[in-house]
C-alpha cells in the first residue's frame, strides 16, 4: 500500500529520479555495447555483432527475474528494444519479410529484432529467401506454421532448393480484424485476405457474411490496401494494417480459434552456437524400402532425443519421392543430437541440418 503521507508531487519526484537512473543505465549499456564492437574490430557490420543465442539467454534471465507488476511479455519487449537499439548504433540489421507494410510478418520482425532493425518488405516468401541468399538482407522472417491451419507448404518447399539456415523462431498470437473504408458491415460485398486468413476466419464469415465474395490476395496488408478504394470492400488483417491504410475496424477478433498463433522462422546464412534451450531442424530424404522411416526415427529414441514435429513434402527428385522435415530438441553440437544425426545419415538417402536455434520464448 502507498504511504498516505506521501504527496502526489513526492511520488512524481521519485518516478523522475527512477527515470534518470534508468536512462543512465541504458546509456551505460549502450557504451558497453560499443566497447564490445571495438574489441571485435573495425569494419564489421551489424550481422557480425548479432548473437541470437546471447539474446535468447538474456531474455530468459529477464523472465526468470521478473516478479511483476509488469507481465513477462512486456518486460521481454522492453529489453528486446534496448538490445535492438544498442546493436543498431553503428549499422542496423536488415530484415526481409513478406510485405507490404502492416503484415503479420512485419509484426514478427519487430517482436524478434525490435524497432531499431531496418525492415525490408518483399513481394513473396521466395523473394525473402533470395534476398537473404544474395546478402541484400542479413536475415529473413518467413511464416512456417499456423496452430489451426498447419504448415505453410511454400516455406517448406523453398528449403528443398535454398541453402538458407534457420537461426531463430518467433511465435505470434494472431488476432484478425475486419476493416473497411466506412466501417459498415452491411455494406460489405467482397472480402479480401490472404488465403490462410480466410481459412482462419471461415466460421465467422459464414455466420456474419454468408453471401459475400471472398478473394485471396498475396497478403493481408495488400488486402487492406485494396479496401481503401471502395465502400463495398472489406479486408481481413491485423490492427496494424488497418491503421496503416486508414481503414475503420468493422469487427475485432474474428479468428475461429482463440489460440490462433503463427510460427515464423528466422533464416540467415550462418549457424550459431547453442543458447541452452534449442531446437534443430532436419531435412531428410529416405530410400524407398520397407522400414525406411523407422530407420530414420529410431536413432532419436536410442539417443534420447525428443522429436517435436515431422512433415513430409514431395522431394522434387522423382515421382513418389518424399522429403521429411523433422524438428528435434537440442542443438546440433549436443553429443546426443550429433550421435543420432550421424546414425540417421547412415540409414537415409540424404540428411541436411537446416539449423539449430533458440526455442521461442513462450
């Protein structure tokens, strides 16, 4: 309880004093980050200083230390922005994502890299892979899985031909809204949205707009852009996209599942050291023989490595040939993971480590 003898002006003076201390400590942290850069040497870019395993460790300590009243999510967000600003003092990271501005992919970029990173909106998921491979983007953020709709197949397929390495993952709670120019539900005759979002909201659409035409477009932000130009058009998009494109919100939280979450992958060109709580993604092709998949999975059990996920996709190497995308717990440098992957390699057609990266904070 607050001391009733302390006046409002006294409380404000205390807050001002705390603010000064916070600012001094943030400035001190930024100076220490500059010293780290000097130790590493001149002429390096931001990507040479970025260490996702270190950031993951710092943020886990933030969660462990937090005893309120701010929730863990807010504390993590604040520290993420501090780290983002400190890293960007010399040269901000360039992050490619599926644009235009206002997409959930952009929100995932901000959640993982903070607002000091330079975001590079691109026209397709394939273009994100291409820009990272060419070095025009330091990292890319691409959607890979939705809790209700499953895997994003185009993202998996691009790993079959790309040399991109997975460096991180982001989980983003997705709240879908219906936006239009005039904000009137009764005027809506057409709804634009990404195909995934149309699926995530199909029950709401069937109940509230049973006769409208639903049209899939490249992104929800593109849907919001199109909705600016006609009174009878609405867009399914996040709150940010509606604000960016000057639309009025017709309805909020129209997703069919209350736990609607999209998982994004951070792709880059390098494998990073372990953070202490990691996941490894494998791409495995199998020989066409009885028990082929068992030969791939059984080494995981023998070496006590947990499998988190497995998905199959056509391998594009021949008719009825399939590749398996497998997520396992641990880092590729872990002894048990190394032993299991080596044994899998002896049984499978090919094995490729797509990346070992910190598990997303809950």
